[in-house]
C-alpha cells in the first residue's frame, strides 16, 4: 500500500505531534502485522512536511521524506498514493486529495476543526471556550484571536474555518486522538485511534523510582512546554500553599517556552524558590537523568489536551500521574492516577498532600498506570488500527455519502 502522510510540522521540530508522526511513519514502513519488526514489503510510506531539514539527514529514516514541495510536486504525490493521511486539517491538502478522488483521512490532535487558533481557550482570560464558533458567535472568535494577533490575521483565520469545516465533512475518515477529541470536533466518520509508542523500559529507559530514597522528600515534576495553557502557574500556587503549611517536598519544572521568565518570577513572588527548580529543556540521556529521582509527574493543563504523549510516556515508565481532569488528559490517565479540577490549585495541593501522606500510592497507582498504558497506548495497537482504517477506506475507494 502506498501511504502518504502530510504533516506541516515534523522532525527536527520538537513536540508530541511530530514525535507521533515519526513513530507512525516508521512503524508503517516496517509493519508486517507482527511484533518482530520485519520490513513491511507492501507499505511504501512517504512523509510530506513544510519543516526544513536543518541538520537532519533524511536518509536515516526507513521512509521517504519530502520537505517543502511545490504545488505540482505535492499534486503528483497525492495522485500516486493509495491513502492520504493528513495530520491536522490542512485545507489545501484536503482539497487536493478530494479533487483527485483519493481516500483522505484527517488526524485531529487539536481543535482546529472548531477553533480558529486550535487550542479551544477563550482569551483574554484563558478559560475553556464554551463553543463560540459552533454557536455562530463569530465576533467572540474574532475578539479572542485579536488579543494575541492582528485584526487582519484574526479575520483570515475565522474565514478559513468555513472551507475547513466543509472539507472535513467530506473526507473518508476523521481520526480523533481520543474519544473526547472525536466528540468535541463532532464530524462524520470519526474514529478514535490513540497515540502509541514503544515501551520505554524495553528500550533501556530506567523505570520510575517507586519511592524516594531514604528520608529524602518526594520528588515531583512537571514535564512539558512552559506556555499559559499548560497551567504551570496553578502548580506553583499549589506548591506555595503546601510550603505555607510546612509540607516538605521537591518539584522540578522540566521544559522551556515563552512563559519561563514569567513563571520563574511568579515562583519568586510566591516564595517557593527553595523547593522548586527550573531546569530547562531536556531530551535523551539528559532527560533520563533529570527524571531519575522523580516519583510523581504533574500535568496541570488548562487546555483540553487531545492525547498527551508526555502522560503516556511517564505512565509506561510506571510513574504516578497527578493530572487535571480535563479532555484527553483525563481520559488517558483514567482511574490510574490522581485528578483535580482544572485551574484548582487547592485541589492540586490536596493531591500532592495525599501522595506525601500515603507514599504507597506511588507504587500501586504507578503500576496500574503502566498496565493501562501498555494495554491501550502501544505502538502495535496504533499500527493495527491505522492499517485497518486505511484498508477500509481504500476498499470503499473513499466513497462518502452525505
């Protein structure tokens, strides 16, 4: 089968979507229906992206990579494929696939189908959007965008929502990264396929420490981008509350982003500088070293994460998750972690206190989370479900009935 994957962002750009696209492409290129990794002779995989290679050597991949193609080249690639998988609802590729009569599957890792900027947060307050676009409250969408971008761009984004939504209703399949995402975008022919990864412990990664060593305080961590929608300020407020009560613990903030300087200032103002350590972006061995003493991972997101890869990775390591009970994040963690209402710093502080008072939760819930992750979020399961979907839409020739 000839499989064409279109992703605006790809390696060397960093992020969960980029990682999953690479895992999916590599897996499809070698997949033979089993688990021994033999090359899949019938799958010819090509990734098309707008991301420049930088210092990356694309020959290292087991699949072909085409970067920044012109219109004619992209047209030829789409014409020659059996299935066109688009990561995110990109309008021109969707239109091109439908024009050529190709089976088009669109992957939804966010909310561009119902939100002009895709994060489903309403500005300036950063609160969860009540569904202004779906309700036809387009002036609210315009005002929301205008907080962070020009009026011209706000109008452009809003106008593009109309053709995007029209095209999404006519593609052969929409793929939700979680059940929540599928329900939220509310499109026909939607199927949930969770993200899947290799078991990091089978790749030599160290398991999460079940309990702190000796009499050391429990080490908690946030791992991710430092942006407003991730809710790190909520975590700092919870840490300040616990400090005022004399609770002893440690917290690492692992990651970087435009909010780092502001968050470091907030930490100083709240007086939590002693127990909170901002260590910046880490990857590879450096990330493994940073996580070596971390027993609990905290995800205090304000936004409706679709299917957060960070949660899946740490659950597979056997790490206890404390998470905002919101969107795909709450769905991924299920009943194997501790949850609190998004934005509720008191609720988050209570979850942290519960772990400190009952440290046995680190091991029992951590083991439960690992079992859940291996069962639901494996790479093998993701491959099988994608190939089953591809086979279905190719067999029906991508026919869509309104």
